[in-house]
C-alpha cells in the first residue's frame, strides 16, 4: 500500500475494531442486564436510526466548512465520550439516550471518511478494497477474541474493551485534521438531484433491502448461536471465519470489479446472501454448516460493499457530489434498512426465534436481487430503444 494511504487504513482499523465489539456483542451486554429481545432490537434500531439523519446532515455541515478534518476529529471524540456513558447508564431511558447520541456521531463520520478516501484515490478507486480491508482486520481481531474474553471477564467488561478502539479513531482522525476541503456543490444542484441521478434510485432500494435482510445477523446472530449451544469461543471463531473471508475478498475485490463490473458482481452477491441466510435459519446447531455460511460473508458483505463503492464512483464522477451522495446512500441503506431490519428481527425473534428471523432475511435478499435485475433489464430495454 502506498505510504500516503496508510493513515486512511488506520482509521478503518480503529473504526471497524470498535464496530467488531459493538455489532457481535452489544446484544449479549444488553441481555446480561436483564433486557429482552425487544430491548436488543430497540438498541440496534437506534443505532441504525442514527444513520438516517446524521450522515446527510453531517455532510451538509462538512461541505460548508473549510476544515472538514476538524469535523472528523470532533465527531470521533464525541462518539468516544458518549460511549463511555454506558459505564454508568445501563437501564431505563438513559440507556437508550446514550445509544441514540452515540449512534448520531459514530455513524456520521464514516460516510464523510468514505468520501475522503474515494477523493484521495481519484482514478484509482478500484484500489479501495485494499484500504478498506484494514477495517476488516480490526473487526476480525475484536470479534474473534471478545466472545472468549467476555466469557472470562464478564459481560460488564464489554464497554471497557470497546473504548480503546474508539480512542484509536480519534488518533487516526487527527492525522486527517488538515485535509483540504472539496469544491462545494453548485447552488443549482440540490440534494434531490442526487436521488434523480439515473441508476441511483434502484441502487438505493437494492441496498436498503439487502440491509433489511442483514437485520437478524447484526441483532441476533450471537444470541442465535448461543441459543443453539455454541459457547463464546465458538461464536468468536465463527465471526472470525466470516471476517477472514471478508478480508480475502477485499484484497481481491479490485480484480473482480474490473473483470465483471459492479452490476454483475452485485447480483452474484445478493444471490449468495439469500443462500447464506437460508443455511443459518436451518442449520444453526451445526458448527460446520455455520462455518460454511460464514464464508458467504466474502460476497454478501465485502464484494457487495466494494461493488457499491464502484457503482457510486460511476454515478458520481464529479467528486464534489460524493460526500453528499455517500450520506444519502448510508441514510437509505444502513439507516432506513437498518432500522426496519432491527425491528423485523426483533419481532421475528419474539415470535419464532432465530429460524424465522433468518428466513425473513432470505426473503429480503431475494427481493433485493429482483429489484436489481429488473432495473438492469429496464436499462437494457431503454438502451436498445
């Protein structure tokens, strides 16, 4: 990796290291304090809710600032300080208030940083995966080990184990404090123009449905595995298998994107995701089947994400629109899709446990594939006409 991109890799390492603690183990921490499935779903819904308003609002503020790096540092610092509130507040409305505030700032900074990364890469956007891979390494280090650590240290150690990774994001953001501002979008290009860009609406619907299908995975995968008899070490190992495959895919993603193009790659990823959730729904008591399903993370997450980033670069070749477009993408997919996915997962979990939840995830992945293929057929018909 060129030296000038190492500071980008460091930020991804810290950010997704923190996410590697939060995503697999927040549900375990919440249930250890006496809360049920609906509370876990509400916590994750607040998390994803922060992605609806925070990224586009943050993008507008950053776009008006001559010092976008200062906003990045401030957002990361506030996320760190607010997350520390979990050390005191683990019950009642205060728990959800801390969650909501943390979600706002932690989710706001990533679309900004994604845009900064793509702007720095320029015509080399196909190398994005090799930088983003370091986020997967951070996630792997944490997700693979924290199940075992929490078994031994107790679930209350969750917050203390997460704080150092949030501190690393502050340090990494500081290295970008002097990054130059991007040219402002022209006054006659309001946000609605991003939505109307040809190809953008099908992409937004596709990623929303895909994220909806990920709801059971992000909210209840760890609890689903524990309910089927897997201990903390096995849970961590399964998370590690998924992230190892993700890392390998991010390394290869530039070649795949260049060879097959974003559209065909995205279709393959959605089909693989549907197969993956079907396996998790049907064979969760088998470690071997779960390990096989986790290899699908290479396609359903890593290749899908790289394909989306390539598609965004195709739709918005003028970089001045990229930060706002990234914010819109995050709000639609991880935001709306995440909130709806968390709610769907919580309801399915209460009604029929993990099998029903992951079965619903399969339906969402197939719906996303149908939207994607329909949009491609429509573009092909229009081109022929």
